[in-house]
C-alpha cells in the first residue's frame, strides 16, 4: 500500500512467539491524525491481492525460530507446517489442501469448506484424512450467461475468494472477477464491452450430493433493466470478498467490490425472487405505470456509503470502495465497512418504505438512509479525512479507512479492522470511541472474529504478525509460538463453529508469492479447539 512505511514490515519478526500481554490491558487511543495514508494517484490505493508479497519483497523471507514448533511436514515452498498439538490441527498441501487458503468455513453437517483461490473449492468431510478440491470441471460457475449464451468459455477464470457454510451439505462460494470487471460494462458508445469480463465472478450456492458431486446454482450479482431507478441495466459487482449467512432472516450478504448485495439462501435459479414478502416490499410503480422490481434473480444490489470527490456533480465522482466488513445486528440491520466509509444499513428498521411499501426488507429505503446527502451522519469516517461532509475531500485531504473486517460484540459495540490502520471501536450508535493496535508492526489487519466460547476477539494480521487475541479483560496474547512459520503468512479469514467447550476456530493462512506471482510459501488451514 502506498504511503505506508515499507522498510519496517519484517522488523521484529523473531519476537513473534512472545506473548503480547506485555502491552497491558486494552488501552484505546485518542483519534488518529489526519495525515494522508494514500499515494499520489487520483483513486484510493489498490489493495494488494491475497497472497502477494509484502512491501520489501526483495528481502529474504523472515527466519523461523528453531523452537517455534515447526518440525512437521514441509509444504511445496519448503516452509514447515507445524505439528498438531492439543489445541491446533493443521491441514496443508500434503493433505490435499490448496496452495492458497483465502477462506475456511463449516456447514451444519460438519463439512469443512475451503476457498482455495485458483485451486478451487476444497472439501474436508467429517472423519476424512485428506481434502478434495473442486474446479470448473466439477460445475463451479464463476460467470453468468449474457443474452442467453455463456460468454467466451475458453477465457474462463477460477479463483475462489470466500466461503460461508449453510445448511448441511451446503456452502455459499464467492469468486474473483476478471480484471476490470467493474468498469467493462461502461465503455464509451461503440467500444466493445466484453461479457466474458463483466459477467465474470459473483457467487454460487453449492450442494454436496451423496455421490460426491456438486449441484451448483449461480447468483448473478447485477440489476437487469427496469429493476433500479436510473439504470437500464447494471453490472458493477463481480468479486465477492466475504459472505455472511443470516439464518434467522433467511438472508445472504455478499461483500463485494463496489458494494454490498443481498441474496436468497434457498435460491434455485430463475428470474424471480421466491420470497413473496421481499418481492412485495421491493416493488413500486413509477410515472407512466411502469412496474419496477428490485428483487430479481434471487438478488438485490447494491448499497455503499459513498462520498463525493472532485466537484461531486456526477456518479463518476463518487468514491465507494470494496466492502470487506459485514455483521448482522440482532435487529437485522447490517453494519458494513468499505475502503471509504462504514454505515448501518437499515434494511430491517427503516421506518418508511418507498411508495408506502413499508418496512422491513425495503432495500431502496434503507439504501437512501446510507447514501443520500442528508444522511451523512450514517456514513462513518473511522480514520478521519482532513475535512468532513458536506465538504468534498481532495486527494491530499483523504485518509482512506481501508476496512478489512468488522465484528459485532455481545454488548452492541463493533470492532472494525483496517488493512492499514489497526482497530477502531464503535458504540451501538456508530460513534468511534477509541483505537487499538496502531503500531507499525500491528496495524495491518486482514480478519477478525468473535470467540463464541469466551467473548475474546481474534485478530488476523496481514503480514508477519500472525494471530493476536484480545481477551475480555483487555489483555492481548499471541498464538504464534504454536503456529511457527505460518505466523508469517497473511491470515485472510477466521470463522467460528459452535459455542462453549466444543467450539472450533477455523483459520485461513493464505500464501506468499514472489514478485513474479509464484507461490513460494503455500498456505494452510488451522483448526483451534483449545481455550
């Protein structure tokens, strides 16, 4: 990331195995300065792709301490995988796992599913000793038809970015779209728009069949003609960074490039949404009697707490950014965090629906409560720009939040992590109450999760800091001695299974690539069952 102090990324790696309790209790810091955290470009800094080498890529990889418990089997890149112990079980390439681990989850039937990047969707069945990986040949669909045809089959690209377990034998899978998929549909008149690009990515509902094959239903994250005011057709979302299943309200949330989308967990294909209540709340009539329907193809999209830049006179002047953080509140509203702003999407508590359709479920009414100018209080600038709305920040005045994840705590507070700035804490009203882990070695955070056993917060770091755990009493500790060499890899996803003494923590240790993009340290899956 431009603007960050790159020369110190690997400093102090030898001290990773020390307990972090020397930091003392949780000490929330005062709000940070508004020093610009971005480079000289006119857009937010691009986030490095999962598995890319950290800044200082010409340096040798950090050494592994000989006493760090890394005398287990060796992966493809020569990096030791730790031995299993009383608390941790590890699965790497030697057990059939993917070279790159970008997400890990468990469905209600006990199957563990892994987002394996270009190696596909991998499965570890209960009691199995090895994983099986599924690819395009097995029916995965990281694309959607265009005008009744499958675009450019020879150009298909598979990269599984995210997974979330659903009912028994069911998993929801998010893909990476091809480069420029967000802008490909919006070229100048007369310039060819490639459907193999703008229809790539999105998500699948995947069911495991009794014979080990897959049944796959695709979520096409788009808005067709006559579904959203002001658009004849819209193709903006393609890469799905995270997925959240809200079982209580039968909802899926797709955290994607450019915005957040809603999906039906039980979608079986076809054009119409199947939930009559949702359809009714999202249909309205415009002048001339034309019927508009937002809920199409099992999807409603999209919401982003965008801000204006430049003169703010056109859609092209809006800053939105990728969505990475999503958490469902007890009332059904959704906290979501992006590269630019964080918001409470009031999908279940909006008081007045569009054209009298009422609440809950009205996507359009809730979208306005995050996006319209008059609702700027619902666009939270966690690490503040030099100026606040209604002023438009110039490039030099911006400090992009670069949200990587967020977690709702039992007391209603929210922890939000940043790829660049550490942790911010919000109260239930969305006000920032303090900051944590802002040091150069700690602030690059890629994942968070609430421990259902004891209420602690698991923190996965982007480079070289492994796993930190914030306990309810404010103490910080590290699991890196048990992780050994894996602690130097990005922790891209953490998910919780169960509660109490039987809960399990699923951790995705990504991979490290060299400057040419070759994986030099493969990732692994870690499953923690200790206290």
